[in-house]
C-alpha cells in the first residue's frame, strides 16, 4: 500500500503539486478576465438579480432553481478548506497567504463564469429525463473529443471518493471522537444512512437539502467567528495590515512562527484558494448544469458569486479569526503528527534570522544537510541528547515520548530526521489546520465552548461536501455508462463513506490530488479552445436580453 501511495505521490509531483500547476490555473483565469472585460466585476451586482429568479421564464428546462444550483455547488466547495485550509495557509505562509487566497478567488470568479456557461450550454437530457451537464459534455458535443470527456468523467468519479466521500467521513469521525468522545463506527453508520436518504432522491432532493443546509451552516459558523472578531476588535486593524504589509518581503518571525518567504506565502495561498473554491476544476459546472434556464450565460452569472462567497467572504472571516485572536503564532500542548516532525542537529540558533531560514529550508526540502542521523537517549520520556526537535514548523517544547507502557526509556533511532519505531509524541508547538481554528474559536465570547462550533461546523461542511460530490460522481457515471449505472455507484459511495470513518485514508488523499489534476487540465484546455464561443455566447445573451427586458438597465 505504501508503494502505491509513493507512486501516486510521484505522479502528483509532476502535475497537481508541480510549480507550474497554479500558474496554469491563474493564467487561464487572467486570460478570460482580460478577454471578456472583467466580467466578475461588471456582472457582479447583476448576478444577484439572476439568483433571485427575476429573469426566469415559464417553461425553462432544468431540475433546480438558480439558487438551488448555487447552494449545491457551494455545499461542494464550502468545507474543510474554509476551516482547515485557511489555517494551514497562514501556518505555512504567514498572513500574506490570505492575500493570495483572495487574489486567486477574484480570478477564479471569472473562470467559474466561463466553465459554468459552457457546461450549461452543451448539457443534455439523460435517459431518465434529468439534466446531465459538465465539462465532459462540451468536450463531446462541441469539441468532438468524447475520449477527453471520458478521461474527465473517470477522474470525477475518483475525485468523488477522494474528495467527497472518504476523507470527509474520516474527518467528521475524528472530530466527533476528539470533541464529543463518539465512536467512529457509530458516527460513520448514522451519517451513511442520512447520506443514502439524501442522494437516493437525486438532484431534486439534494438541492432541497443543500438550499437549507448551506445558509444554516454558514450562519452558525459566522456566529462563532464574529464572537471571536468582536472580542478582539482592537486587533482587526493590525490583522488587515499584516495581510498586506509583508506581501513583497515575506513574513518575519514572531512568537513561535519562524517566518515565511514570499514564495511560501504565494504558493500556499494560491494552493489553498484553489482547493477551497475549485475554480477551473470543472466540478461545480456539473451542479450548475442542472439549473433551469433558457440562456446558459444566466447560470454563468450565478457562478460568479460562488468563489466570492466561499473564499472572499468565508475564508477572509476565518483568516481574521486566526489573526485577531493571535493563536496562529502561539504554541499549544498537542499530540504530534509524525509527518510534521523533524529532528535536526543542534548547531542552529533560532534567535538569528539565518538559523530560522535554515530550519525552514530543511522543512521545505531545500537543504537536508542538517538532518539528524543516529540514536537519541530517552529518559522517562524526555530527550537527553542535544538536538533541535521541530514540530509543525516550530521548535517543540516539553517533548514527551511514549510507547505502549507510558513514558519511554531507552534509545530512539533517527533516520534522516525522522524517528523510527512505534512511538507517540506530544509537547508544546504551533498547531495548524482544523485544530488551530478550533483553538481560535475559544478566544471569543463563547470561551471553550467555541470549539464545539468548529466541530459542528466541520460536521455540516464535510457532510454537505459528501452530498454534492455524490451528484458529481453520478453525472460522470451517467456520461460513461448511462443512467442505469448510477444506482450501483450510489451504493458503493455510501458503503465507502461508512468504512472511511474508521479506516486509514492516506492513500485516498493522494489519489484525490492526482484525480483533481486530471479533471482540471482537460477542463482548462477545453475552455481555452472555446474562448471565441464563450465571447459570442455572452454577446448573444445581451442581444436577447434587450429584446425580452427592454426597460431593464444592463451592465453590458
């Protein structure tokens, strides 16, 4: 299993995790932003009118309203990325990473506009009478590249498990056990039954659930977030300043934070922004293709709002919670993740900038010369050998090493900076991801109870993601094997969701990273080929709009 995971990681290093991948996504978004004349700005206000149904016509074909399509797509994007992804971006790249998340979302608004419009335009009616759309349909119906559509659809099915089912279930179960002490199998079983009930009803039931679930979970999350922000109101100004102050210089060391370069802030901010709103991936167009509408551009307008709500609003609020509360650069007692541990030779001074840069370079794989190799002497769980123990990009304090019998006594082998053997590590260090956000939520008016808001928010966010991705997967299966295959897909999807609650999903995260890249690249290739088609489609929309609504002022 480890060999397969290593092989998938190697593939991902050449595509999704490669340095050029974010530039391909941003470059495509920037091209369309300029080519179409900044539609995310010009049509932003108009999009709200379209969502309200003001320009709907009787007899428009589709399965959902504009608002239902938007909430279904949002339920797929608003998830762990908004809770854990922002915290990880700040943890690695510093406050400046938030700026790059916002910049990525601003460009992504245009990308969503394009991919949704084209997917809605070339959608089809499936054998069961429901609407089927997405990038695979314009690949087949317009580009005459059905083989590329099949590649995209197959990657979508894999991503539905790697993004929507398995890791979401695992995250929920871990969170419920840690906060409420609930058994993972019980949590997985109950949620699997609820998931089955929702997705068996198809897009109409999914839309009916998400149009209530998405606003509800957003309100709950905002209550907890603003309780922190208002409790730390004096820090809001400095927090905003910190986002922009180090934009072109990198973030300096502060507290337990060792500092971050410009490239780290850019890379992590762009990466987490794209992960959060999925602009360019081609997933959300599958949900939007179900919307009622006689003009595909109208649904494209609706899609403009998606990255704005997901990233510019929700992620910014999370970022302000982290920065204003001050938790992002403070050390806390926690159980260490093995992947975040690095043992270095103790010849580095973290009081000096050069020493801090050396440690960061080790963590980022730039320079591995100072990694410790040899044995550590452990006395009653404490390290007696003079080394620098790094966890979560910070110097760990009060490190305790335990085996199955309690505090360990003996020697601990270290190979290339990594401990060998089956041991548990704990101590004080920086924390990241959902754990950091949970700590931040305790710094508001609700005190320690704030962590429960994060836990429940994570439950709702992750469960809604599982719902939406089940629909993306069943539309992909419809494209590949027809409508009759969907019932079998749903059964496997629900079973996998249950099993993932109490099994290791490491390889699934890696597989998902590869599948996301295999979805994204054909989609970007396709919409670039159809750039002229897109521009003409927008022109045709406004011509027809003026005929149908002559008294309405247009943002053309």
